[in-house]
């Protein structure tokens, strides 16, 4: 079977329209990187861009670069570029802050647009920071706003006339199960609630059209499929019809006239009111390189290759499921999943550590999930088979069964 799969992988790689993009990234020879859904690889152009920003704009231009190098408008400029990747219009996206902070801003903005409604809703198993921000709002409001989580299959039926907003992840961070963006939005809005989409595991990997889906708000991070670097700024989308919202975080860059230094807050018009503090110039510069690279790509090719990579992985893993007890922890159907695949195994954490010794980087998610990221711009079909072969050796030699591999690190 593996011989037939190898021939198939070779054919796919030979015909891959994205093959040339692999050389645009810094990838060590021999490394199989299956964690780009958590931290994307370094684009080769990023180092030169950072040197320009640090050496010339900061080192020589100093404070004059806020105007001369357009630092002050970076959130809007990069945001407008991201808008092209998610089906938003110019002036509906800003790149700023972290995903968590943007979730808070979007939630409080939605609450401001639905006065009298006392609940914000999400699904159990959602990414923890989404739930944490909701719980923080409940605490800060003194219980006036209740945060509630219900099982995923029950969520749409739980939305009612008291629901101000629903916060949902488009592609689940563990299972990779993808929700129907347009239909879910329609169902939620039937009850008058607003919907906030977390696109962290979608942007740069799936075809997205927020405006066609009539989405209200969306957030996402810049360091996964956008390859913006560790801790890259996130982004926030607000549909134009919601630009009169009042997000709680009213920082000076969200002011109508930031450099008038007025005593009282007056929100800026448009999406600019969702800005808060001073732009992260270095982070935005690195993110812009990754976004520009993505804008060169036909996202349809990205999605097609992602599906092929996933299908190949699932087929190659079948013998390991039979022999060693791995269980697919998400959709087998490519149309229902994002661009990563999880497998459950009781020794998942130790196996991830053992794989690193064999130059395969995947990641672990509690309680027992090995997650394989499928990043089409730099991952080859042959890499999938090589990774499964190395995992097979790990299992057969039980090289994962070492005490040091079982000690869970602070970052998994």
C-alpha cells in the first residue's frame, strides 16, 4: 500500500501548482514541519523587511517614520490586505493587538448593539481564550452579562431573544471540524443575535467570504497560516453596518483625533474605533510580509492541496490505527474539516516528543491528541508519507517510552 501511496504522492508533487512557494520559506533540510497551523514557517523575505524597518526606518528615521514610513497607518493597510483573504471590504478590517484582546473588543461591541440582552454564548470545547474572555466580561459586568457554553450540537437551538452575541470558532482547534459559515450565521441572526467568528485556524487555509455570509464580526491571529511570526498581531473584522458599535477598550488610537490629546474619548469613525493602543510596528512589518505572500496565491489551490494532503495522511495512517490504536479525532471528509488533522492516542504526548527526535514536528493537545498541521505552501505530499513512516518506527521500536518524553513541558 505504501508503495502505491508513494507513487501517488510523487504524481501530486509533480503537478502541484504551489510547489514553487516552498523555496520562499526558511525550512531546514530534512525537517518535516507539521505545526504550521500553530506557528507558520519564516518567509525568507521577512528578515530583509525587518532589517529595513529596524535599520533604516527606526535606526535612521526614528520618530519621523511614523509619517515618512507610514507606521501610523499600518493597522489599516495590513488590515485591508487581510480583508482580501477573508471576503471583507476595504475599511472593514484592522490588524492590531492579540486575538484575545480583539475577541474582547468584538464581544463588547456586539453587546453595545444589543442593549437589553443579557447573555453571550459559545460552545463547549471552544478554544479556551474565547471562553476566558467571555467569563471575564461576566465578572466585570457583575453578572449583568452572563457567559454560557453549551454542547456544539445544541448551540443553534440555544440562541434566543436574550442572546446578544454568539462567539464561534470556524475551524475547531482540535478536531478541525469546520462549521458552515453562512448557514450558521443565518441561523444565529434569526433570533436577533450577532455572531463573532474566530478565524484563527481558517485564514490563509480556507476560502472565506465574510460579507457573502453576512458575518457581523470576526477575529483571527497572524502567526499561523499567515506566517507573521511568533506573537504576530491579530486582526478584527467589523461589518460596515456595525461601525457604530462601542467596544469597551477605548484607547488613544481609537480616538477620532488621537493627536489632539483631548481629555474625553470620542470614537473614531469606521473600523478605526476598534483600534486601541500604539501600533506594533515591528510585528506588523513581519506580518505584512506573510500576508503579501498569501495574496500571491490562489486560495482555491491552497484548499485543494490541503484536502489532498489530509486525505493522503488519513490513508497512510490506517495501518497504524489498526496496529497501534490511533483514532481519527475529526472529520474524514475533507469538505468538513480545516487544514489540520488530529489523532487520539493514550501516549500522544510522548509520541510527539519522540517524533521531534526524528525531525518531525507535530503538536499535542490535551488530553490525548496528536495534531498534524497541513500547510500547503511549503508542505509536500511526500512529506506526509515520510512523517508517517517515521511515526511507524517510533511505534514499533517504542522509542516514545522514555521518562523524559512523558514529562509535560510548560508549552505543548
